[in-house]
């Protein structure tokens, strides 16, 4: 009995992962298609800029790493909403 519950939870987890990937693709496609008119474009670009500045200021973190981290966090926040 517990095996079937485990299988169900694995299946549900896989579906959730697919939903997150699809949501991310849809959000990025919308940003590319609509440009600055898309509601997530400006916050993601602002966070990327802040991350890039933080990457330059903080030792051991580069500009590119900060930019990607800032944009990734903002995109994740936009998708969760």
C-alpha cells in the first residue's frame, strides 16, 4: 500500500516540476514577445542590474554571476505570483 502512495507522490512531484518548467517557458516567451509591455520585464531587468552591481562590489562574485542571480530571483518571484 505504501508503495503506491510513494509512486503517486513521485508522479505528482514530476508533474509539479513540469508545470514549473512550463510556467518559466511561458513567462520568458511572454517577456520576449511583449518586450517592455510585459509586466515582468522591468522588475527582472532591474533585479539583474542590482545583481550585477552587487556582483562587482562583493569579492569573489563576478558581474555575470550577479546579473544571472538577480534576474533568476526576480523571474522566480514573478512565476510564483
